[in-house]
C-alpha cells in the first residue's frame, strides 16, 4: 500500500520539519491514506482511483500531511491550548511539539478529505457510497464522525494507542473499545510493518502496537 524509502535523520522537532522529512520518507510515487489513491509528487491521480471531489476540486488534487490523531486531540488536554490554542502549543510546549511532529502519526492524505475530517473522531457510520466517488472513507458532518475505509482501520487504532501511551493522551471508553475492536479485526499487514520500520529509523523507536523494529538495520 505504501512505498517507503529508507531515511536516516534525527527525529523532526516541529510539524514543519516533520512534513519535510515525510516527503523524503515516502517514495515520490506512493499511495495516500484515506482513499488509496496514487500520487506523484504533490499531485493525486483522482481519475485512476475513481475519486470524485465533494466540493473542493483544487484541494482534492493535492497531497496534504494528516495527523491521524488530530492536533486538537493532542493539544486541547494541555494547558498551552487553554492559553492560546494550537499556535501557542506549537511555540511553547515541548511535549506538544514532539507529538505534533511525530511521524508515526503523520500520513499523506487527499487535501479535501484531510480538510473534511477536521478534528472529527473515528467511528461507525451507516454505509453510504459515493460521497467521494469510489473512495470508501466517509464523513458525517452533523455527527462529527469519520468512518475510514476498512484497510486502514487497524493502523488508525494502533496509532491512537501509541500516541495515547507516548504522550499521555486520554482516550474515552467508547474510543478505546472501538480501537480495540479494530486492532483485533484488522491486524498489521506487511505494508504497515514496513512503514513502522522506516519511520522508526527516523524517530529512533517504533510503534510497539504494530510490532518490533530492528534499529540496527537502519544503517
């Protein structure tokens, strides 16, 4: 699913640094997260994957870097967020900075879906095809929920577990139950393990919920 090139560098310290590293970490021709569409550079081949823009064709045609666990979820539990929101956290809170720049939580996404997802939580929705053409991820704006396509549900769950443990983020009982179910139903696939290894080579550690990594193989 993801084609990832080997990268060796210190872990990024800011979100802007993380985005630059992510472009190098993922191969120039790769697959975005929410819809499985191929992209080349910053451009998404929408026709090839049957994606139909919902509203914003310009944003749909480009890749953006998406936090699986939203910046809002990372920050709103912290004091910095209460005193100036995301900007304040990004400037002044070291823990938030590390979390916002954590490559385990960063994936390439169609810009329109990234924008539509906003900081909505994941969950089950009545299946309705066609919101984005053939894309199986769907967004309920009224309920503020997103149901991701089946093949990424397990990775989403394991990313939430990792971020929760790594940065002491609280998960609601409902979310934890959902992610435990997804983790069990959708175990790690080879592409997810490969991604975990490559990201670990940059971050210096893997996501333990995906599986072990071999840092000595990073070169």
